[in-house]
C-alpha cells in the first residue's frame, strides 16, 4: 500500500517538475533541440537540476542496502553497448526531434487535454508493442575449444 | 536565447530529481517513463498498479501546476497528423528497443554512471539535434 502511495507521489512530483520547467511544452523542448535557431538552453538545466539530486541519491555507497519499502533494487544489469541500444536511441531521437515529445512530457501533457497528445500517445504505445516483436539476440555462446 | 528560463528549469529539474530518488530509495524502482509504461504491455501480477499510479501522477502533477502556476499556460503541439503518428511510433519503438528514454537513461542511468545510459543519451540527443536541424533548416523555411 505504501509503495503505491510513493509511486503516485513520485509521479505527481515528477509531473509538477515537468510543468514548472515547461518541459510539457513541445515548443520549449524543440527550442532546445534547435541549435541553429534561437537556442533555448533550458532543457540542459532541467537535466542538470535532476542529476544534481540523483547523482547523490543513486550513489551505491550512500544508498541503504535495500529500498525502504521493497526487497531489492530493480536495476538494469546489461552492460553491452549493443545494436539495440544504439539503433533504438537513434530512432527515439528522430521521433523526439519530429514532435518535441518524449514519453514523460507526452503522458504529463494529458493535463492539457489536446487531441494531438492522444494521437501521439496511441502511436507511442503501438511503437512500444512493435518493439516487443524484435527478438533479443542470444548472448554469443562461449566458444568450445577445437 | 530570449526564451531561456534558467530558474524554473532548475527548480523543475530538482523536483524531477527528487521524484526519481524517492522511487528508487523507497520502492527500488527506476523512474524511466518508457520502461514504466512499456511494462504495462506485459503485465505481471502485483506489478501493474504502481505503474498506472505513477503515470497518472505525471498527468496530475502537470495539471496541478496548470492550476496554481503563473498564467498564461499553454502547450504548442503543432505537428501534422502524419508527423504526430510517425513521431509517436519512433519514440515508442526506439525507447523500448534502446531500453530507456530521457528519464530512464538521461536522469537515472547517468546518475548510476551507466556506460549504456551515457551512450544512449548522447545518441538520442545527437539524433534529435540532427532531426530538428533537417526539419527546420534544410526542409523548413
């Protein structure tokens, strides 16, 4: 129960942050992504402000052994810079640049009730479903001695 | 740089950092929006409600700021229908394939000093810069 309260509260604070920083506004985000235009560095400060907190809070040495309300930290274990990571991130960047929305502001943007937000979100969910069809390549098996 | 809003950007960023830290230190979860949303496509018992609540919270928080924040407040989502659909598909597909977005890789992954997240963030930033340049300055007027 407490975990659900935390999830909702963290979501509200995150959404508030996106609102305060105007990152819910695709025009504001595109102002950052348009280096050759009238450049607006705000997004860099949003990331910087967030990282100022998370760089400290996420430190392994400063963290408790396990989360206060859960059995363990659910952290990614992959370490390889593989094709999925590179290709996926490149494609994400194209979509982000086309519209000015990444997943967080797209969901938070529901607060503005625009039909265009719903269209984008529906397409985003469809894209997520499509990505599930791409099989993960198996890890290369250890080579047997000849 | 007439649109630069350093103070609200920094305050908003700190709030996002606090939210991500809460979710990790209390619940043990990474506040990556694409991962949290994507997890709903393969629902597991006991793993659905927190995702829905977090996502609902995002919209609620933005709505709250819309109510109490300074006027005027509006967002400009100006793409044509095909652009919105193509953008949505690419963002959804790309973030799941690449295992994260601006929040999961950018805010949480970089904080863990993950080589994958630092690389992913550099790649999607670069690709977005190029995309906007091409759309606005090569094809645009």
